[in-house]
C-alpha cells in the first residue's frame, strides 16, 4: 500500500467518560503502525473531565477548545469538523471520530484503510455499527432510519480520502446539518449527509467496512426518542471503561 498520513479529529461535548472510552479502545486495538495525528477538541464541556484529561496527558495529547460551548443554538459538530479539514490540508486521509464510539476489533482502522484504497469509486468508508457491542444493528432498523449509515457516511467513525473535490465540497457546502423546505414538509439533512449527496453527484459513494464498532448514539446532542436509553448506555459505557482501564493498568 502506498504511504499514507491520516489527520484524525474528535470533539468532546459533555461526553468526557465516553471520549475516554473511545480513546482507550482506539489505542488498545491498534498496536501496530498507523500513521495518524489526532486532534482532540472540546466545546467548553462542564462535566467532570478529570479522568479524561489525565488519560490525555499520559498519551501526550491536549484538549483544545473549539471556541464553541455546549449551549450553541444549533449543533456545532459539522462546522467544527469542516474547519478542521480546511486547516489540515496536508494528509492523505481524514478520520472523523465521535466521542461515543468503542472499538471492538484489533486493527479496525488499518482494515478500513485497506478496504477504502481498494475501491476507486469510494470517497469514504465507515464501520458496521452495533448498539450492544455484540451484533450489528439489524437491517430493518437501518431501513427504518437510513441516516444511521446507509443514506450517509456517518461521522461516528468515518475515514475519507483527502481529495481536491472533498475539500472543495467542505469549503462550499460544509459538513453540518441543513433543512430542506419541501412544499408540504421539512426535511432535516443530518451531519455529513449533504456532503454524501454531493459526492454521489460525482459518481463517488461511501462503503461499509468488514469491521464493526459499538456506537452508543445520541449522548451529546440528545435525541428525545432515545433519551430513555441513557442510563443503560451509561452502564454499558462504564463496564467497557472499567475493562480498558484495568487492561491498561496490567500492562504498566
């Protein structure tokens, strides 16, 4: 495979325990060479960040403020990611990571990179997603809500080729959400979906990886229909977090 350089980014939005888990699982499952630089942003989070900051310090990573807070009028995620792309043009790929992802399999990103590079018609790739860390989200659930991963490349764990076309779309269209005002209804275009649609007009698609991750969903910008799942998600998060903390301690 040709040489590559990945610019990776993630954003904390009052999701510090989730982000600690994402980072611990990321580094635990990627022991072999992957040329990537990681930027960790924070939206002036007000939750307890002490454990996250301690872990970042151990990994020689900083928590950089975006200039936004957790109280913005609209979701700031796509805007932050768009600015990141335009400020980091010198790479072969971009890796976008939501704070509420947990890696489950070794060398997931290496595999995603190989699969993406093998398909000239793909602009980006995302992993298969699981709600429980055991089985993939069922097809019927994805069909009911195509925005999970089929109608758009979900930014929870998205690896994208750095091309002039992609950067132009980011500059002119952006990566954020939008609203289409149809004659009889409104349609919300979620983060990355408009970009995905524009890339399709150039004959480029997003593809699913053979690898799978756990995605907790809706832990930063709360979606009312899933609010009642939050306690169960937090318990599962804490179980995984304890596992990775214990594993890290044993290696020391």
